[in-house]
């Protein structure tokens, strides 16, 4: 066959379908790889990646990709690190502008047919796209290393020259496909995919078993790790699969450099990636640099903290403190689960009742995992009481009919012997309009060849993955037509019955899609929705343009800021703000959504309607978003590191463990002589991004660095690990997991207190002279106290006296003890330093017991009559300690203005 029908690349020979009689004549301009190899062309790229004319539909016995478009760099990408990537504007962005996570509108995806073009193929990028010039593609180097007899370092050129090339159609599916539905039930840690988080392409490359066979895995090798070139907050993206799968030709795992006959698009891994059929997309590492054979699963951060289905009872809060649960390989996702969706009728599609069609062809897609075949798709119009079989078509099977040794895009179509299904399939069913009219909804479920059927109920888990309950489309009867409603719309797009049901107080988890079941108790408001605090004033109707907004950017002491597209006037609250007026001024003239939402309590959010003055116009919002991107990438050298309005990056240089749960994190600033820019007693904001969700985590810290120190910044942080009696923290765990050499962002200063020296304090901008500080702290609350104490004691002319009360559990918990002791010695009579422990060891000679009312009465006493205002009490510790201290001191006669809480 191969001799009779040369296997052209790009210009397909009009091959006969099975059973067809006459062999067509080969095309005159044969351009297959072998012919090209003897071509005298001087450009090596054009040999491997010829400018292939688009393949003609129908001329092969199997589907070929539709014609792809010529795209351009989109305006929204220009200011991002992806400003070199050309993209299709139809793609729906799921995580803001950057990083690029997108799906096509579901109908557009379906309309492209079996093979998706690069234009509409979904993209899941954890970070910026590595930039590789065309000229460097063939020189791209990667390794096969680890537990192998013959480690390999090779270029893409070697891979193409030295190995057999294959082409397979493969459907990639992100484990987050359909996650928006889960987010509607309860917010997961993942962003909101609709049902188009999957795509099918023809991938050309080398079968991984061939590569591994040459490297020869050693005894004891059980896993293969893959690592990409994209550097992310927690290291390079990487993951692993089992070695025996990687060695198994049945599994079809490949290293690929061509998608639909073209060099990989940058978003899809240019120039080289792994493609794993039947498994979640997350294992198909893009921009491939290393293949490492190991005895253990990958310890890459993204292998452990992404693409897992944790048990359903693990809440987002809990999950921060369960490192062992995360590492449990049993929760790692590999094979896809069986899933399906309805594409037509589309969301909001309407069909006429009178004069409309007699029947409607309901249709969509289905897939199964691990090479399994979808063996049936059933449709119900009565909530699962009765089911009808839909027609199924498997375009993938047509590739199995390719001639022996037939190639496509330079790779052999090695499909004839494969029993496995690597691709999605399509289903359809004609339903009489009258039947649709009589029903409330159309629901579907698929079954695979292990007889696993899609469940009715959702399995919610903290990352929101593998969502596959029956896909439900609601039917609305609206005067002369029927209108269809899908469960959700992707990203933040409104619409869908889930949102509607939730808004009307329905309980989506009642086993009846949130519909009121007769006899059901009045629904108790869900905890989650109770947390959606209303932050707007309904009476406010004003639309605000950018010019007006900009006039209140803090310069003239008026501070307007934006949260969720709404404009707030924070001017009158600057004095009352617990974080000091500076934190409002810092947000003035900006979109403060992320920061505001992640720092503020429900109480603070509930205050927002009082300050709500209008809605930002759409154009103004666009300008603001772009401005925000611009300031954060400003890299010009500055004398002072901290900026109040823009985040500045600092590189983590070391983590020094100073107690069982405390570390000093050291950062290098922009240059060696750069000052931190933090007045004594003030804090800075530290921002990290959760690498999975890109959610911003922001907290205030007081560094322990000397104010005079340059080029470096040291922050002492207590890491809240899980203990039997206490839950840990999201922020501190995330900070702890940042590798050396990666950045975090800082901003500031913030705080209403500042120590100016020699007893002069500034509190909320008002000066106050004090003679004595009482400093009460516990645990890591020592850091702001330590700052002020150091400023007092290091200035021998400062007459202020300090009484420091530091309460902890065990001796080891006393943080910065050496430094505190040294300051006490330095201060002599000016300083009294008292430690007390609640669980002292037997060698402890200091005080014991809690810093309760009795203790405070003894140590601090009552304010001295006639000397009101001479003493300022500084307090910093856990909330419960701060509250009990407040109560005790007020009981002793201290006034509110004498107590300052950090
Ligand atoms: N290097 C690298 N590989 C990666 C990712 C990534 O962010 N970096 N994302 C993964 C995830 S979660 C998915 S679903 C697929 C998506 O592949 P696509 O963008 O080509 O559709 O790539 C996987 N491989
Ligand atoms: Mo994914």
C-alpha cells in the first residue's frame, strides 16, 4: 500500500476509504519528509516543518484539522511576559489576562469537529510561556537521566533523525474541565473551567518507550519524571507517571514537536512536549527539558499540590495543613474519568415551538480515560427515571484504517493495532420538540467499557477536579419557544441554572439539582453564600470615569479606590483604619480588589456600603487594569526598596530555621545599597501567589532587619504547621514552600504607629511624647516590639524606659531571645525584660504562668495619677492574647488611647 500510495505530508494523497475500489493517482507535488530530505533547501527547519499547504478535508479516510488561522499578538498580551505569543481572540480567558488559561466557546469547539485547530485548543499555562526562536528549535536540548544505564542528552534534531516518528490523534483534557460547576456548589481552590477544557489534535513525535529503551532503566526504577522550562513561583513545572506505563506501547505516551502538522505553538509547548493519551492534561509536560527516571514519584511542587482529588471532607482551610495528605500518591490523578457534555442545544439557544422543527438533534461529546472506550451514552428527560440510548460515533477509529506504514506529517499513523481509545467521541439523539416541551431538562450520562457510568451527584474536592456528574441542560418554556440553559458559563461569566438556583436560595446539593422538593424544609442558607458579604450600596447609581477617579489618587488627601469594579471613597476612614491611613492612601487611585479581598475580614467587608460612591465605567476599568500591570513591572533602580503603591519583588536568598516552627526568611533587594524604607514600628505587606489558583495571599509583617541595613531584608515568620490542637496557615506554608532564588513581593510601609525616637511617637499622624513603653508580646508578636525596643536601647540618649513582657509556652518558643537579652544589657536601667512560660522545662528559672490579669496587675500596675499619657502600652500577639490583655488593662484603669495593638 505504502508504495502505491506515497504518504504525503501536507498535501494528502486522495486515499480511498475502506472498500473503495480505484486507487487515486498520487498528487504531482509530493512533499513528504523523505522527498524533502534530499531537497536542496538550505533551511533545515523547512525540511522538518515544511510550510505545508492545509490538508484538504475528506481526501484521507480519517479527519484532518480544519484550516487554522493566522493570529497576531493581542493587545492584552502586549504588557505581559507572553508578548511574543500569537493567539486567537475567541478564546475565553479564565484567569484574567495572565497567565494564559483559556477555553473556546463550547459551540465553536464542537463546530471545529473531531480535530481542534491550534486556534481553539484549550491552554493551561501555570506561568509565562518560554520564548524559543524558530532558528533555535532544532537545537533545543533535553535529557533522559536518573536511574538509567545510558543517560542521554540530545537535541530535537537528534530526536527527529535517530528515532522512528509517529503521529497519533489524542484528546487532551484538563483535570479541571467542568470545574465551574463545582465552584458553584462550593468554591474550590481552582479557577472556573466550563465544559470546553479539552481538545483533540494530531501529535507527531517519538514514542517514549523507544527513548527509554535506549537509555535502559535500571533495576528499582519505577517512575518517570518530566520537567518543563517554565520557571514558576515554586520551581519548574514538573510531574511524573509510572515507568511501566511510559514503557508500554499500548499507553501511547510520546514526546511531540508537531501539532496538526505544524511546529508546536508556543502555548502548547514549543518546541517539545510530552503527550500522554488517556490521562489528564496536567501530566503532559510542555517545554520539555528533562526526563528523569526515578524510584519515587516526582517531588515537584506541582506534582504534589496540583492535579489531585483529595477526599471530599478536606476543606480549603484544612488543606493548607495536610502535607501528608497532599503527598499521598493515591490521590494523584492519572487516567481521566468518564465524562460527557451537551454542546447543542447551546446555552441560551432557543427553538420555535410553532413552525419550528419537528425534532431537534441533541448532541455533544464524551470521553473516557486510560484508553477505555465510551460504550454508551444515555439521555433522560425525566430526571433519570427512564433513559434513551444516543448514537455514538468514534472518528478516531477511522485512523485505524490507515494503510500500513502510512505517514501523516512525517509520522507513521501507528493506529491499526491499537485497541485503546485516546480521543473524544460524539453522540447525538433526535428528540421530538413536543417531548422537549414536555420535559424540564435533558440530562446525559456516559458509560465506559469497564461499565463505570457517570454519577448523578458531584464529588466535590478541594482542588475541584474530575467533575463528571450527569450534564444537565434545563428547558424553559417561554411563550412561543423553548430556551435551553446549561449549568454554568466559564470563568466569571454569569449565566446557567446553577447560579440561578443558588441565587434563589436553592441547595445545589439536595440531590435534586437544587430544585425545591415537596415537603423539603426551608433551606438553610449555606455557609459559603453567607460569606458573600454585600459590599455595595444599592442606592448608588453613579458611573465614574477614569479622569474623575484619578483626581482622588491620594495626592490631594482624598482617597478613592476600586474593589470589584465598584468605587469607594476611603478618605473619611483614613484615621479610623486599623492599618493606618497609609494603607488606604496606598490603594488610592488603584484597583485594590485582590489586596482588599484577601486581607479583610467579613466585618470590614460589611462596612463597605458606607463608603461606596459609584461604579467604575468599563473603559475606566480597562485603563486601570493596564496601569496596574505596568506599575508592577517597573524595574528601574531605586534608592529605596519599599513603595507604597506598587509591589516590589525581592529574591529569597535563605531560610534559616531558628526554632521548631520559626524561620528567618532573607531576601535580596534590587541592589546592595538599596534601603528598605521602613520606619521603626511600621510593617510591610508581603504578597505571594498560590501557584495553583494564582490567588493572592497577602499579610503584614515586621522585618527584624536593622533600619539602616541595605540590600537585604530579613523577615521572621512563624510557620503554622498542623498540630493536634491548632490548624496552620495558608500564607506561611506557601511562603515556606518557595524555593531559594524565587521572588515574593513587598509593599509598604503600613501601620498607624511610628517611633520617631527619644520618646516621640506618631500615632495616626498625631505626635505624642512618652516616657515609658510597656511592651507586651507573645510568640512571633515580638517582631514589631523588637523594632521599637531596639530603636530605644541603641540610642543611649533616649531616656524612654521599656518594660517588656514576653509570654510563651516553652523556652524554645521565645523568639529573638539572644537579641532581646543583648538589648536589655545595653539599655541597663532603662530596660526591664520579663519572660514567662506556661509550660516551663525543669531547668527554667524565670517566671511561669500566663500573662493574665493578676500577672499584669503585678507587672504593669495601674496608671499613675497625674502622669496620664506618659506610658504607652504596645501589644502584639495572637488575637485571644490581645483581647484578654485589653480587658485586663482596662480593668486596671488604662485608657484606650494608652493601648496600641499592632
Ligand atoms: N511545562 C508545563 N507543562 C504543562 C503545564 C504547565 O503549566 N507547564 N500545564 C499542564 C496542564 S495542567 C495541562 S491541562 C496541559 C495543557 O496543555 P495545553 O495547554 O497544550 O492544552 O499542559 C500541562 N503541561
Ligand atoms: Mo490541567
